[in-house]
């Protein structure tokens, strides 16, 4: 069983919709939780970073971590066609040489 | 800052050939990583380095080798290329003494096709 499981998608929504992207994990040592956005034929870029449990908001994006349930989410409000990309969750434990474990990604398409 | 740069962008290899994928970062990051990404899949760690002269295996190291002689450069060597190594390769770096040390900065990738 994989350490990190991500909702596979693909996901297609109309412009303006609220999008929820989700990952579950099994390693209770994970403390750092990241969401990366990857446009087609590009490298991943960091979108959101959260340490431990709680919520973090950045504009239209909200990252949520529930360590008790080993569940993380990324919410996108008022989705735009420019949000169309693959979203990768990643997580890591402290003192792990910065190594992150990635989910397989969810591909999102926002239709105008 | 150019960030993380990778060369070449695309390469076709014949089975049994060898090549080196280049990766350079100009952010003075001490940690560097090599990943491969197969279609529809996430990133699998091949090798990583915590500093010049120090490298270690990741999840899928077979068929690859790395070296880290400087902080900036982290080349990935493929010996005896096989079709199973057809993939997109990403190099990444991070800074261990940052509060956000777990966040990685990625290069644009190298697409490799082995025929």
C-alpha cells in the first residue's frame, strides 16, 4: 500500500466552481504538507505549504490538514481556466533529508 | 536567479547507449534530488544528495548513478539505457536550514525516450 494516496481524477469543473482535492496518508511521522501545481510539460511548482494540522489560506486557495484522520485537502474557490493543471500533494517527516513522498496527482480542468 | 536548470530538454537514446542529464541550481541549496515521472504517475525519487560529496539512493536507483562534486551541480548518469527508462526526469533542490526546508524547487524536466 502506498504511503500517500491521492484522489485520482481527472476532475472537470465549470469556471467559478469550488474544487476540492484530497490526499490520505499512512505515515504518522509526516509533519510537513505541500501542494504542488504542475502545468502540462512543466516542472512542479510549490503552491501551498503547511506545517502540522490546521488551515492555511492564500487568496483563492486553502490548504487543510487533519493529522488525526491523516487527511489533507486543497480547496480552490472561484476556479479559473488558468487553474487547469495537475495538482500533486507531498508530505515529509522532520530530519528526513528533505525527502518528500508525493501522491500520483489529480488533473483538473476548469472549463470557461 | 535562474533557479534550477536542466539540460537537455529532450533526448532520444538507443537501447544500450549511455548519457548524462545535467542539473544546476544557483540558489545555494544544499539538498538536491532526481525524480522520474511516468505518464499519469507521481514523482519517484531516484537519488538525492544532502551536500557536495554525499549522495544516497532513493526509491528507484537501479540503472542510474549520480555524483555531487559541487553545491551547484548534480548530474544523473544513465548507463546501458533500457526502454523502461523512458520517462520525464526532474531535478529539484531545497535548503535544509530554511524553516520551509521541505519545499523543493523543480527544474523544467528532461524528456527521455529510449528506443
